[in-house]
C-alpha cells in the first residue's frame, strides 16, 4: 500500500550556547521528497539573550490562515509563509513559553515561568485571559487573571507547565512536575485525566487514549483506554558521531531526549529528539517508518513540531 508521507515544520532550541552563536532555527522536513530546508537561523544580534532562558531558540508552532505563529521564551512571533517576521507580542506574564495551541481565533500559550496559561486573541491581537495553576491542600485548583493588568501571579515555576492542547471538551495541559494530564473545564475547575510518568512532554488526548513523550524512558508512548500500549524507542547514535558530547553543562540536552510530538492523521505520529532528529512512527503496525537527522550537535534539540498545512 502506497502511503503519502507528511511534510512537517519543526523548531529547535540550542542549550548552553553563547551570545552570537545560533540559538536554534525553523525547518521544514518533507518525508515524501526527503528534503530538509532551514528557513530561520535564530542567531540575530538583536536577541534579548537574558530573556530567553537556558533553553534558547524557538518553540511552539501554530497557524492561522496564511500566518505562522511561533513562540520564543517570552515573545509570540507572527511570520508570513516566506518566514519574514510581521510582528510580535510580549506580555509581562509570558515567561519561558514552551508550547502553543490554537482554538478558533484564540491562541493558548504555556507560561512556564508563571505556572500559568495565557490566551491571545487573534482578532484584537491582545493577551486577554490567564489561568494560574495551584495545588493547595493537595487538590488541584487555580484562578483566572487579566494579563493586561498588573494584578496577575508572581513568577513561580513549581509545575513547569510545558504543554497545552485545546478542543471542544476543554483545555488539557501538563508539566514536568504535574505527574498528570490536567483538564480545565468551562467553570475553571481543574481535574486529573490520568497520571503521567515524571518528566513527560507533549501529553495530549489522541484516538481513544493518551499520546506523550515518555522522556525519561527515551520513548514515544501511546496508552489506550483498553489498557493496550504502544511504545517506540527514540533514535540514538554512535557516541563517536555526537558533536559537543561531554560538555560540562547540566542544561545541555542528552542523546535520546524526546520532545516535540505531532499526530499525523489517525495512524502516524511524528516525534522529535536530541540531537535534532524527527522520526515518523506507525501506531497501527507498531513500527518506525523513518528518521531524519538535522544535526549531530547534542546541544541542538527539536522543540515544536506540526504538520505543514500549505500546498507549496
């Protein structure tokens, strides 16, 4: 059976780099044509080096019409299809953003440095809503706030919120230290959907179960409600091929670090890893279709990953 392989867009971050070096980039990866194109090299001298955290570079990706939205640590950029920056938007409560998700005319962003979610209205081009996660008395809770005011939460990173997924049933989000996929309903009530292993990334509902990067176990995992699971081992390489191996910096991504996850229809999943590699998996056949490596620099890791929606 012939299968049309996808074209994807990916962002990368480079950990532990210095001023003037590349902090990551934006790529399109065409599995069908076996073609990789780098569109953005995030090394401009105008980058606010201090404001983008230890994980430098570009992160979550979303689309709205002809616009491409890509988040940096504390700024939301709008690109056109030729990857020229059209404008950007900051907010005092946006810090160490990881992932973003669009629902109709609203973009939802994780604000890891504030244990919060923010909503950006695409029509008014304003941050219009915020939710600060808390867990008082060992029960999930939180409160909304207006990100246009100065009455929001103080900077705090207890849960390291790094993933958000929004659909008609509500807002799903998780973090390195939530140990669970959480659900926020229309009444602003927080509940646990299911538990997650420590260090999980990109957890989201998928098919009749849960899809996530089981990062500490170096695998991509799907868990169905029927108890069935499928796990794919993340691509690794001969240590002699790795560049910048052994750099004495705790922020440097290790080999096999899984981050970035993108469903491709109902059968395929694309996953990112370090050094920057994108792999395509077939859930129904429990097999890896293929992998593309962008660089062997161990500091360079995939972050955002989405299907390229345009017909070129």
